[in-house]
C-alpha cells in the first residue's frame, strides 16, 4: 500500500503556482512545481519523462500534453 507521504504531485505550469500548491501543502502532501525543475518553455516531451522517472503524479489542465 502506498503511504500518502510517499506520493509527490507535480504541478504543471498551466495550473499556476499558488492556490493548488498551498492547498496541497497545508494538507501535508508533497508537491513540486514545474518552474522549480524546468525552464518555462520546456516541452512536454522533455519534462514528462523526467517527472515519470521520479514517480511523481502530474496535475495539469492541459488537454494537449504530448
């Protein structure tokens, strides 16, 4: 069983930096944001594999993730 503390959510740029981040962190959930790891113009094909390798769960509203 996966423990909640072992799950990290990765917030895509399209969701912004504050409200979702703050809500998840207040709830004690591990969160990473795009701009702390990648350039603002990073292509999906560049950052998605790296995030996947870390086992992070991507939160996005981008329906064109490629």
